[in-house]
């Protein structure tokens, strides 16, 4: 069966007259891509509110709109020219006062951000690109304790494993490892199978001679220059499985354009002789162990330029010296230039382990206050482990480092080429 582009796109003006058309596109298009009626209604609500907001705050402006499928989710893309700080109400900490004009104008954005499963904002010149994602519904698996097996015969890597085998590996992982060592997607094995089919996630499964599951490792590509992996997860009582899985991963990664390979959720089974330590992400819950982060160069590092705020330049210099990475550090700091009035952060939340990761989408004049509000709210909601990630390829992201550190965050480690350039990871202490 030949696959073809089934996305829907249109160009329109920011006018409520177009609302019925946009509603119809989402209501009829999202179910074609597997979204159930309840989630389709929520996605329709989000799209309505974005269009209504733009009709109020940027009337008549040109909007590019599209709906597309990611296999395990439906994605809506908007691009338009407007003040990006107007999107501040999409922060998870945002509150609006319905009794004020400003509150009413932004109430829709608050509703839109709560109706979707994730969003990103990207600025390109004076154009704002807003992407919203609504995930398909998948059954959530409750972990049940499993027992490691005694493998029989030679171990092999399964080639193009069928979805049932992938799902079984997820269930086995949940039964043998703690939740904070497992990707959240594993709790919905059907979703993992679809993510693998769409190449949003890659896996390798180890089988013994009887085709019994012996282990799994998974990885993703956050950028063309890096690969982040989780595992290896060993289902046997022996020690050969981690070696065969890591060897397969390294050989596979070496055939890509990636500069490096780093661990996102490394287990104690990882053969660390093949890697160098980047440091630890400290878990603030006493029941959790610190998360070690490991890295392996895949090819010669020719060097790169990164941006940095003066508050953490010394930290970067020390890191790059120890990791023997050639970096030209360009210092950035506020020089009185005009900034957007309000900031916007995206948040990746894991309520099951009390962990939150924030990434700046728009950095405004209120950056310090915005960070402080996020901290207060996240701790109140029992998120006791809070990270912020900055891509040092972008001066506007690097410049927010001072506001971050003034709010009690400390730099923990650097992921070489973890994004467009190096990713600096902060943790709140």
C-alpha cells in the first residue's frame, strides 16, 4: 500500500468568520487520523481558542494552518505574525482574571494549552510558529512484578520486531525496573509500537535461542547530531544481554550523522567502559537513586560555538576542559534591548515520579518572575525534581541563565550536541 500525504493545510485571516471552517476541518479530520471523539472535541476547542485569540489581538493578520498525523498523535500547526509574548497564558502557571479585559482576551489561550498534550513555540524573524499535539488514547498498563529468566543458547537481535513483541518487552520492563528508570511511554505499550512504526522511537530487542525476550534498549534522535538512549533493560539473570544491546546501539549510531550518544535513563546494567560520565542528575525524593548520565563520542569533534550567560561561563569552561571539547564560548547578557513583555515555557511533566522539565519558548522581561511562579506551582503539585534545559545554540535561551540561577537552579551537566548545539541542564535545589 502506497502511503501519501494526508495533511490538510489552508491560509486564512484572523477573523472569526473562518471559525466554522476550521472547526469542521478538525472535527472531521482528526478522527481520520485515529483520534477518538472526546479528544477530537478537546483539540477542536484548542484550535477555536487560538483563532479567536488572534482575531482579538491581531485582527486580519495572515494565518497558515495545518492538521497532520504523527501516527500516535494529531498535530495542529499555526504560523502567524504577532507579539509572541501574547501567548503567555499558555504557561502551566498562568491564571487569568475573567473580570478584566486582559484576562478575557487571554482566557482562551489558557483553555487551549490545557486541552492539548503538548505544544511548542518557535520564532523565525517576526513569525510565530505554534504547534499543538493531541495524543491518541492508549490503555495504560499497571506494572506487575516480573521475574528474570535464565536465557538459553545464543543471543540475537530481533530484526523488525512485530508490535506484539514490542508491547511484551514494555510490560516486562515495567515488571523489572523502577518507574524513574523507564520512559513514560512504556506504560502505554501500544503507543510505543506506534512510535517505533513512525520512527519517533527506535528499539532493539534481544532474544535467546528459544525466542524468549532477553532485553531491550530504546533510543531517539533529539537532533541530527545526537542520540539519546534509555536502558539497557536486562530480563535475564546473566550479564551478556546489556553488552549485545549496547554493541548494537553503538554500531547503529555510528552509521548516522550523530556526533555523540548520551544516556537519558541509564540503568545499572550499562557497560560503562564504553562511555564517559557527564555527571549526575540528583533525585530529590529519598526513594530514588541519583541518575547517572553517560556519553560516548561517535566521531571526531571539530568544535563549535556556544552562547553563555556570565553566571555559568566558569561552569562551562570546566566541563569543556574535562570533556576535551573545543568550544568558543560567546558571552551574552542583557544590554537594555527591548524584550517581549511576557515569557512562555513548555513543561514536560511526569506526575508518576514527581519530575518536571521546563524549556523556554519565549524569553521576556518577566523571565525571573515567570521562573519563580513555575517553581512555586510545581512544588505545590508535588513535583519535587525540577529541571530547565537550555540550547546554547541560541543566545536568547542562554541569556535567561542569570534569571534561572537567581531562582535557585544550579547547572548540573552539559549534553554535547543534545539539541541544535549543546544542551545545558539546570536543576532546582
